[in-house]
C-alpha cells in the first residue's frame, strides 16, 4: 500500500511540474507576441486558450488516474482484510513464479 501512495504522490508532483511548465511556456509566448505587436495579439490569445485547454485536459486525466489508483488500493486492501489466507497464497504463488523466472 505504501508503494501505491508513493506512486500517487509522484504522479501529483509530475502533474504540478507539467502545469508549471505550461505556465512558463504561456509566459514566453506572451513576451514574444508582445514584441510582435498587434498582429500577434490574436494569435497569442488563440495559443493561450489552447494551452489552457491542454492544461485542463492533463489535470483531468491525472485526477482520474489518481482516483482509480486510490480505488484499486482500497479494493486490494479490502480483499486482503476479508481473505487473508487467499492473499497469502497469491503472494506465495507470485513469489514462486518470480523465483522460477529469475532463475533462468
């Protein structure tokens, strides 16, 4: 469970990093368009809108994935609590399979 929590935190940090990078790009584009004059203003607004759409899509996608990961973690935790012997047997079988595969 600790691994899934760590992965969720990494995913959230990655999203924040992407959002920050998009904000930096938007600022750079704004500076370039400002030096281009009024002809670049319309293009700047269009580009800013597209960047904002991309940022929202990334945020939505990551949010959905984080929710799914948390649900899966809770589901696994519930299964282990309800069926500890089955969980132990599955872990043992996975360990045996890994040992066989790694021995080759």
